[in-house]
C-alpha cells in the first residue's frame, strides 16, 4: 500500500471517529443529565474532525501525481 492510500484510510477513519464522538457528546450535553465538559469536549472533537478533513484534502492535493497502489 502506498503512503497516499494509508493516509486516505487513516484520515477517513479518524474523521469518522471524531465526528461520531462529537455527535454523541453533544447529544448527551443537551440531554437532561448533560454536563458542561460534554459540550466542550464534543465541540473540540468536532473541530478536530474538521482539521483532520482539511489535512486530508491538503495531503491529497500535495500528492496529486502519486498512485494509490
């Protein structure tokens, strides 16, 4: 596997993890038993997911000419 493929898989899985964690924590924060830390960690996880997606696009643009395999 090439570096480009490994990054694509890694960025995809990491962004799904970040956005899933953000959704779960934000849903819990706005529920009846929500705490302030759930809100802040959920927001931080969402922002981290956006940064990871931005990194993925930057990396793919940088290695535009490299093959996937």
